C-alpha cells in the first residue's frame, strides 16, 4: 500500500489528536503509546476524527467544485498562492499543510508546482471530500481531521495554506515552525457577484467584506504581503449550474427560483494574505 509507505516516511511530523503522543506505524494503522489507533484507508487517507462528523457540505457540492476547478476558473487563485509561497516561504525542502483542502485541488496544485521540494499534507473535516481528494493522486498525506485539532506536531510545518475556509489561528501558530508562513485566501465583495446579485433576497450574509477577516488575521500574524487577484470568465449553463451547487454561499438558497438567464460570466476575486506568526510573550 503506497499510502502506508508515505505515512511511514513522515511519522516525525504527526501526533495523536487525542493525547498529543507520538505516532508509529503498526500493521496498517497509526498507533500511539496509549493505543489510540487510526487506520490507513486503502483509498489513501487517514481518518483522525474520534467520532464521525456530519458535514453541512454534501458530496454533490465537492463533485461540482471539482468540475469547476477542472475547467480552470480558480487557476489564478492557485497561482497567487504559489507566488506568495515562493516569495516568503524560503528555499530548499519544506512541509506545507492545506488546512481545509476540500476535494484537493489546491493541495494537488502545490505538489505539482513544488514537486519533491514539498512534503504536502492536507486535511478536511468532510470525509466525502477527502475520499475524493485521495483519488487525485499519491504523494500527499490526506487526512480527515478537525482544523482546530491538527494531527501534526508543534513546529512541524513551514507553510500553511488556508484557502476559502475557516481558520484556527492558535492551532496554525502551534503547528508552524518559528518564522513559518500562513497564506490565507479570502473572498472579496466582487467574488461571484453575479450569483450574489440574483440571490440577494435570500442570502443570509449579504456582505462579503474582507476587512474583519484581515483585521483578525493581523492579530495573530505579521502581514508580509497582500494582493488581490481577479478574473471574470465566460460561463456555460452547465458550468453555472455547477457554481450554484458548489459554493457555500448558496446553502439554503432556493436556486431553482433564481433567474440565471442573463448570466454569461462569473467573477472569481479574492484577497490573498501572507503572514508570519507573531511570537507570544
């Protein structure tokens, strides 16, 4: 089993999420001294959750996301993340964690961009997403895990990528090495503005300001760099249907009632922040 060998070669980076103890490979599982046991799935991932978690994101959402990513709509976001890692992430070999990896697009993109230089780990709390991600290729340590209880040792990561997902800054600071880099991607007011406009009467969060998130980021990390990346791209009816199903923005929206006839393009705009953890006295 290739996944077994890959986890075995990276045991120095992992810890038990239940007791914080060291993990070792025993048979087809990762086991700590207190006998907490986490099986390495034949599908190429490890489930580190103590009990199943019901995600609000269903399998269809991740399937539609994969289709949208396949069609290149988010390529400029990935490229922006890669550029900031190259600029601020140091040289030589490094470990990067995709925290909130979904179906794996960004983790796979980072592995492709950096090759053998990067030891890539990726986690998400949604098991369906991680199963889908693990089908995308080997060479990545895929994990079903909680972003607030990351099964990595203190100071084990050089870079964390946190892309369009919630954060746990205290946990990120624990996992990052001294001087480590966090790259966070935040949707702007223009993000999917075409969809937001037709659904505005039903949206719970009508604003998408980056300011509160940026301010909170700055309490934990020294901002090294910041950039806005944006593209407005033509969209087919089939692709538009995927967008309506893949974005959490539309959860709870009666999408069948929306008038999408005039939408011919979508805007993918985000702010990307790069920061170094602030040392706590």
